[in-house]
């Protein structure tokens, strides 16, 4: 992506009324590592990795639903008891929630500021459709996919954590919330999950691939296996997640 920015900056005409900007290296020295493009990409990679690890654990935990109501509810209770009595009830879960919330905010902040920097460096749009993956389809998928995922997470928390929009009501067990939340009569909710999870998969595939590139792993003969790995991990995660609402909606889990 850096190459795209520099190519744009070197060739695109800059509007005359804007004051001249200092060279990138000077700006980076002044603002520090986290204001540089590489710093922001590192923030994206680290926060992305935190979220991927959470998603893998979350997906694996959700599969407990196939072991029945008792196992699933015990697992949900266990999440709140991790570390107890060494630390107060729900401490570890609250820490996980804080780390996740900070990761989401930093991830979005670095994405928006990298996108702004790229469009400042390229004030005149390409005359032809960009050939580079980083400036075409993938950018649109990441941008709009990211917005859909954010809306999904808001709905998801209202539904299954705060139980504000779930028919099972606030005094229900987690298993009941899932079974009633994805009941056949609420198929539009399941459909929304399918769309959002496909977005999560596309986002993850591109994010993993970008992270491999940022880490300098993706050159030469490693390109194909790493692309396959990014696609494979994303597909497994999406299929694992999807199995839960789909099994409930079609009546396999009751
Ligand atoms: C079909 C897919 C999914 C199912 C069935 C599911 C299920 C659940 C359930 C039951 C909870 C409540 C846990 C509890 O309070 O004990 C929960 C919380 C949560 N889920 Fe999901 N989830 C799914 C996908 C996702 C995805 C894709 C994301 C993120 C992109 C996500 C992010 C979260 C977050 C942030 C919480 C709150 C965690 C907390 O309270 O600490 N979930 N999910």
C-alpha cells in the first residue's frame, strides 16, 4: 500500500491552494512511529490479531451448543468464573471485553487514517480502474464490510449479551437465547448473520493476507500457500460460526 501512496504522491498534481507538506520521513519523526503509515499498519495487524484470536475462541466455544443445553450454559457460566476466586467474579471476562473494545477502536482509527492518507496522496482519481488489488475490490470489501461487521456486532450485543432484542428475555439462559433468537420465525435474523459472517470471512481473508505482507512473509514461493492459508482459516471460521444459527433455524438444534 505504501507503494501506491508514494506513486500517487509523486505523479498526481497537488492543488495549489494547499500549503506544501513536509516529506513523509520528517512527518514521521515529528509524530512518532504511530503516526507513520508503518506504525498504523502495525496497529492494524496487532489489533486484528487480537480479534482473530478472540473469534477463534468464540467460534470454538459456540460449538458447545451441539453438546446440549447443560454443557452450553455451563460453558457460558465458566467464562464469567475464569480466575475466580483468585480474582473477583467476571474480572477476566471484563478484561477481555476492554481489550476487544480498545482493539476495535484502534483498528478502525488506523484504517480510517490510512485511507485518508492514501486519498490525500492521490488527490486526482485514477483515470482507469485501478489494477492493484489494494486499491480496488479489496478496499471496497474492507470498507463496506467493516461497516456491516460493526452494525452486526452492535445488533449481536443487543441480542445475546444485553438481551434487549431477544425474545427469550433477560432472565433466560444463554442456550435459550440462541434457540429462540434463531428460531425459524426469525429467519431474517439468521439471514443477517449469514451476510455479516460472509463479510467477516472476506474481511479476515484480506486482513490476514495484508498482515502476512506487512510482516514481509508473503514474497515469492510463499505467496500461494499463504493466500491459501488466509482463505482456509477464514472459511473454517465462517463455517464454524454459521453452523450454529443455521442448525437452529432448520431445526437440528432445539
Ligand atoms: C453465529 C455466530 C455467533 C454466535 C452464535 C455468537 C454467540 C454469542 C453469544 C451467545 C454471546 C453471549 C455470550 C455470553 O454472554 O455468555 C456472544 C457474545 C459476543 N459475541 Fe458472538 N456469536 C457469533 C458471532 C460473533 C462474531 C462474528 C463476532 C465478532 C465479529 C462476535 C462478537 C461477540 C462479542 C464481542 C460478544 C460479547 C462478549 C462479551 O460479552 O464479553 N460474535 N456471542
